[in-house]
DNA sequence: TAGATTGTTAATCGATTAACAATC
DNA sequence: TAGATTGTTAATCGATTAACAATC
C-alpha cells in the first residue's frame, strides 16, 4: 500500500472526487484538468493535485487527467474493486432503509442478513433478505464470512453486540447508534451520528447571517 | 452573538461534548474538570478548554465545570433552546426513519409534514404525520413557517425542490441526497452522504493493519 | 493559605495554498 | 516547438497542544 499515513481529511475528500468523476463519465467527458475540476467542486486545484499525489501520479503534464482512469484508480484506492459481506443489526426503519438501498450492492457491499431482537419480525424479509434473531448472529457471521456490520439499533443494544461481532471476525462497524464504540485495534468504526448532524445544522442556522 | 468566526472543526465537536455532558447528568455527576472529561472523550484537555473559550468562560478555576450549567450553555450555543418547524421531503424508508425518530422532537425539531410525489402514499400517515403531495409544498411551508427541510429523495428530485423551498422561506436543508446543492447565501446546508461514509469505511478497512 | 484548575498566550504541528520547474 | 498542465517544493495559514499566570 502507501508509504506514508494519509490524513483523515484527504480520505474524506476521495468519495467526493469519485462522485464528480462518475458524473463526468456519464456526461461523456474524457479528460479534465485539476483547474476545471476545482471550479466544478469549489476547491483549489492545488488541493486536488496534492490529494491525488498522495497515491501516485495519475495525470499527465499538458493534458490533465483521464476521467475514466482516475475514476477507476480512486475506486481502487477506496476499496471499491472488492466485494464485501455485510449484516445490518436492527431492522427498524433505518435498518430497512439501508437494506433497500440497492446502490450499495452495486458498489460491492452485499447485505447477507438483517438481525433484530424483536421475535415478531422473525422470518420477515426486506428486499428478499431474511430478518433473523440476534442469537443466530455468531454462527451466521462465521458461516458467511461477514466483514462489515451496520448498527441501526439503540445505544445499549449496539454496545452489547459489538464484542460478539468482533469475536466472530467482523472487521468494520458502520455505527448509527448514538454512542462511541469501544473496539480493539485493527477493527474500524465509521460513525453516522444523525442527531449530531442535526445539531450542527441548528448551530449554522442560528449563526449564519442573511 | 460571538465576535469572531468559529471554525467548522469546533462546531463539529460541540454536539459530542453535549452528548457526554448529558450522560454525566444522567450519572448524577455535578462537576467535571477539563482533564477528567478529556480522558473520557479521548481528546486533550487543552482542546476542550480552547473550544469552550470560543464562546465564553463557563468554568471556574480550582473547581472545573458545573455539568448541568455547561450542558445547558452548549445546548443554547447549538440553538437547542429554540423550537423549529421541519418538513421531510421523500417518504421512503429513510424519510420514515427520520419521521419516526422521536428524539428529534424532544430537542425541539417538530416535523410538521412529510411530502412525496407518489400518489399512492397520499393521505397515509407516519407517526400521525400526514404524507402530502409535493405540489402542496409552497403553501404548506408558508402556512406553517417551516424553517428546515430534510431531503430524503433521489438526487434529481432534490435539486428540483430546493428552489421551491428557498422561495417559500426555508432557511436550512438537511440533505441526504447524493449531490451538492446550490443555495444562495443565508441558507444553510448540512449534508449526510451515506454512500460516501460507507466508502470511507471501506478505505479504512483496506488500509488499517491488524 | 495551599491546591487545583481555568483562561489564555506561546509553541508546535499539520494542512492548505502558491509557485514553478519538469515534461507531455 | 510552444503551450498547457502536472508533480512537487516552498510559503502560508490555521488548528492543536503545551505552558503558565491568574484566580477560585
């Protein structure tokens, strides 16, 4: 992989580059300079070139970047050239929203199972994926070599389930519960704290002038 | 309000302070020093003191911070002492998940209506909130003095609806659509790009050593 | 008063932007 | 070749951490 550590700020920008490049492909654009892209994205051309050169030289002097090639390379950097097996823990609205979001599967994130503690949901399916009871989780993770778990359940349940996930081999947690999870090194956590996002909105609403 | 501009990084940390302070109140803790809090939250005590002092001196030398008071003050800074009227545009799973999330209302974010273009949803309710057709939106926003709109619909629809929202007085957009919205100054956008979050997870999964 | 801890200034670190030589 | 644009070094800017005087 890379020689040096890539900063969080850079990693956060990569998916946005990827999205814009995808749009350019759809628009049949073949090449783009850091300058044009910077105008589209409202960032500096310098930042784009610096960000990309963390991972290697993808452009060509006097030409710019080939859109398709750069898209593919950023996809590879993000790990989108691989296939992942995923479970969703918590079959409420949010869990079902994720399960129904087909685009994840297009990007290689396969949802293998949905779990809940509510026995009334047992056997029901969401987009063909069966809802299972949480006690089946350890076996299921091992049998299906699950790498990623999305936690769409309340705080207390999330904290309980994390050690079970990790014991059985889960390597990444997409955490929607309103708590900071404790995981050992080598396990990755990505937080989506919706209420904190709404509070930031609220702050900005109150501190932005017309 | 404040004299100088507060950095985005600081604003992003405020809701997390708020959450930890809420937990401390529940645990009946009366006072806390920046040092104790820093250990709980895995940040430096210096950062906590710097962050808070952007907004004023909430502590007392030799004592620390009064938990309840600090909680209340951060809530006020975040605008959580006010009440907001909100609509959700897009009555899919994600929109319904937001509508069902009662805690938002506890924090003063009242969901007044849910909108969709699908006529089959017309008249249905989610937690007592009626689903309305998008053509009723302009009137509804004005009549109910809606300040915030959550966009839980596909990209194209989101881009179409934004000018309508703004024309009728919406001041903040909570954007779940996979696109960067164009809004005039004075209108606030907070993005929640789930697929980009998943890509960051994927990156970290592939670039973290055991 | 002595001890603790803040508020704040100064030092350090890292990220962004500018500049330009290399080169297609 | 001349023009364009990258890759990369240097300069700037901002954010984080350290240090300590002020003070409860």
